[in-house]
C-alpha cells in the first residue's frame, strides 16, 4: 500500500511557483508630489482650527466617559 502512495505522488508534480511580474523600477512608486506653497499665516490658522476641534472632541469624550462610569459600576 505504501508503494501505491509513492507512485501517485510521483504522478502529480508540485505546482510551479507564481512568477512576479517584471516591471521597470519607475513603475513601482509614483514620484512624490511637492507640497503647495502656503503662507505661514494660513498654516497657523489651520493648526489653530485643528486644535480647537480636538479640544471640543476631547470635552465630548470626557462627558461620554463620565456618563458611562456613572451608569455602570467599575468591575
């Protein structure tokens, strides 16, 4: 019986490994896009807006956390 198994294994060769497609190096990654030139005042204004939004989100999360801890006792 072991001889029969050896014969069936030899009858089916292992499948070939898939080949990687060959491409030129410049096709792999696009060139980086330069950042637009923006005035410093605009950058400061945008950062201020982001910080204000993050502060409001943090306050809302704090109130949600407070509500959840009041409703469910700590385990």
